C-alpha cells in the first residue's frame, strides 16, 4: 500500500473515531423518549460557550422557547454529556424546594477540590452533602438579623462616604458619564471589608488597598479554568485526578495573608465585643477548634459573596431607575429625608419591589445546574416518564422563566409594582417557581439579608441626594455581556448624577 494513502487512511479512521466519540451520546434522551435540542460536535447544545459571540444564556433561551409549549423537559448536550432541562415553573420549584433531596448539590462542585482551590472548595455554594449542611449551620448565625443590625451603623457611615465619592466622580466625569459598576464595587468593597473585618479598604480614595484590585480578580475566570471545565465535560473522569483552580495562587495567598493579619490583630488588640462577622468567626473557632484554613475559608465566604453580586444589583437598580423617572420619583418620595434605622429600612415596600424587579431582569443566577442526588421521575406532556439518577445534571433556565411573557407582562420592562404585596408580592412568584432572585429552597443565598441591607442602604442615600439619568453611552436594551457568568449589561452601565436641590 502506498505510504501516503496509508497515512491518509489512518487519519480518516482517526477522524471518524473522534467524530463517533463526540456524538456517541447524542441520542441518549431520544432512546428514552425525550426530545433533544439540536447539538453539534464539540459544542453540544450551547455553541456560545466556544464562540463567545453572545452570552450562553441565550442558547438556553432559544431551547426554552422552542420546546416550552410542547414539552415539560428536553434533553440537551453539554459538549457530549447528556443533561436534562426543565421547562415548567412547577418542575423548577420542585428542583429547588419540594424535591430538594433529589437535587441537593450544585454541579459546580464537580470542578473543584480542596487540594487545588482552598477558597472555592470551602464555599457553601460548592460544598455537597453533609459538608454543605454543617458549613451552613456554622455560618448562618453569623448572618442573623441582630448581627446585621449591629453593624448597620458601619453601613450607614460608608453610605455617607459613598455619596461624597459620587459627588467627586460626577464632577470629574467626562461626557461618557460615570461607570456605575465600578462605582458600586467601590461601595460594596468598603462596606463588606469594614462589616466583616473591621478594616477600611480605602475604596473611596486615590490609593485604595490592594484588596480592591484582588476582589476584581476573584471573579475573572481564567482561560485554563474554562478549558478544564470543557475537558471535564468531554471526559468527566479527568476531574478525579486533575483540576484547575478558579482563584489564582496569587489571589489565594493574598486573602490568606490578609486573614492571618486581621485575625492576629483582632486577637491581640481589637475590640472583641464588636459584633461583626470576624468576631463571630473567632468565637466559632474557639468553640469548635477550627484550624486556620477553616477560619479563613469561613470568613472569605462572607467577603467574596458580598462584593461583586451586590455591586451588580445596586448598579442595575440605578440603571433601571434612571430609565424610569416616574419610578425614581416614587422611590424618592418613599425614602424621605429623615434618617432610617435598621427596622425602618425594612419597611419600604416600593424599594423592596424595585430591588426584586431588578433581580428578575438581571438575575445574578442566570441558570441553575443541579446535580441529582436521589432518583427522580420526570413526566413529559405526552405522558412519557424519564428517571434521572445520582450524578445526572438537571438545568433550570432561570433567566428564561424570569423573562417569559406568559408569566410576566412585558418582561423586559421595569415594572416594580408587580412585586408589591397588593399584587401578591415576591412570595407569589417564588412559590410558583417563577422567581429566583436569591435562589430558592434550602440552598437560598446565605447572605441574602446582608446583601439586601447593603443594597437598600446605598439606594436610599443615592436617590435622596441625586437625580439619576442614563448616559447616552449606555445601551437601551437589556442585552447581557457576552462572556460574564452573572447578569451584567453589555457595554457597561454609564450614568449621570445630578445633585438634588
């Protein structure tokens, strides 16, 4: 046989084998009587993961819209791994709440371990089984209403500095306006570092602490991490003996060093009666004899969970208020001009409604990927039943449910009134499986109360002092950033702040 021909034949056979390997599972759900979304080799059902020409949530939206009227569930391929997407709010509610035991864990836990990623692997969002239950029980008392109330004066003090900072920024701003996300990230960095650690990050100065820069790096997914996730989907066993950390070694070492210094300072000379979160963690360490890693990972959970997400919520709420002057005026009238204590901050129904409507439109949780922990039977609209088993993944298309016109009138419009108690309030939508602003069920966001307090306090002070307008540089639709894994407006949020008389 001609050597060239033999080489070409070998390459053709290899290519055929690779192709067969890539599409081997594509008929997995069809063989079980369930439709499967269009899938292609390498990319599966979600090509935007690789092309990055649009946010992958829009791939999910396309599948949701195509099948929601004919099916309760639809099969999808994550590269070459078969997964199941639920298409009804009833099933979404079951996955999060009523059948929680069958969907106890988050898929993301598959992609990390304590050896390679000490910080992320100890986050309650990642932890599974009894580890998650124990960690949640340890952290929850540190986020009680009494403890958040105790540090509320710190939050108010930071809010006053925030207003002064906005004033300086708006005076220096060009015609392109002020970058609202960076503005709000400066606020959340300052308030969280002070409430959690009792230190100032100097976020509102020209020389902020390195903490500010490191926080920005926490949520920057490296190419290596994305590649590892892709490889793990091609061949899941790889995660058993190889992993890539989300947090770089430099970021990890910075936070561990910061925590070591803060803990040492607090134990030596700090006010041990201060009811902040670090004091609670130190008490927990004494009670349960936690080691340095456990104390650090506990505290970093408070830190990392309070920065980016809350900043995005505040920035998007300001955006939507800027787009809707009538809602902004109504909120201005509600918050008034008198100082508000912690209890009064909780009694502003229109402010609550504005935040929940923002969380619906720009939900940080765009899609939930739940790991099956106990067998569960789904029944399709045609009566076909399919059983998912431990290790399978079920996808809940949160963004799609939040933007479905069958459930929310004019879903792209900012209509906070839909979340007022007179209209059923947030509970109505949550109980129907239609609202997941902070998640739902037993794994609802641990820091929800603290995040809401940060958010409300900031919005009250900003609305009191400024008339918010959207700079022409900001896009007019709600298009999401092409690559970021949380909801954030594509092109950034650029605002103008006019000081109120």
